[in-house]
C-alpha cells in the first residue's frame, strides 16, 4: 500500500501538477521525464499511463487526484480529464482537505467516485503535508483487472456466500483455517488470503 508514502517535492507527475496547478495526461509514463518510478517500486504496481488533476481550495492547490492505467489498456482521453477535473472541482467546493484526510468513509467514497468517473486500475488522493512541502498519499485504491473482477461463485460457497446467506458479519484472522473457505478463488487468482 502507498498510503502514507511521501513524494519528493521535485519528482513525479503529481508533484508537477501540484506545483503548476495544471492537469497532466500522460499515456506513456516511460517516456515522460517527470514520472517517478519510486511509487511503483514500493507498491509493486506497473504504471503505464497516468492522469492527474489538481485539488484546489480557492486559488491554492491542496493536493492531487490521480488515476493510473485506464481499463482495457486504452489511453486516457480529454473526456476522462474533464471528468476527473469535474470530480476535483466538486470535491474542493465542499470538503476541507485536512478533515478529509481523517475520514475513512469519505476517502472510500471519493475513490469510488473517481473510479466511476474514470475507470482505471488505480486511483489515489495525494494531499500536502501540514508544512505544505510534500505530497502524501492519503488514500489509494488498486484494482487488477482480470484477477478477480467478474469472477462468480455460488451463494453457498465461501465466506462471502455464508455472510450473504446468514446476513451476519464475519471477522477471520486466517481464512484458510475456516471451514467456509473456498479455495477455487485462490487457485484462479494465485492470491492466498489471510485476514478477512
């Protein structure tokens, strides 16, 4: 996870967006000198394309909303940029960035709104730290298309099926030791769950 990661002030496309106050749409980050690969190394994510827009309060940039890797391998368009700029404008008109950074539900809602506006594999909100010197990843959401998206399982299978049928929450520290565990998803995704 990249939440809490600080972006060096002079590196990265998002830092450029924060400094300039202008959006950036880069459909091949490998050929953009502003791209900071350090985030990918930490997150084990492979950014191919990036769309970043400033989050402003008044005339001051307080952060950046970014999305990476448009779904289906297509490039980010001008329409995507306008959609993300609209989300940023709506957010900046009614939310205090400082309070937003402490509101988990609001962060989840924001990232869901962002990915609905511009379908992408990853979305992040970067806010300036208290000193206003560095951008800090305050929320992020990464989806790996094709790994689990669209998978189906019967409602009588797995922990999720049990929860749906019984309408009760479940909290497990080791899913694989629970008799409701459904290993077919692990076999398909090559992902071994632990806590759930």
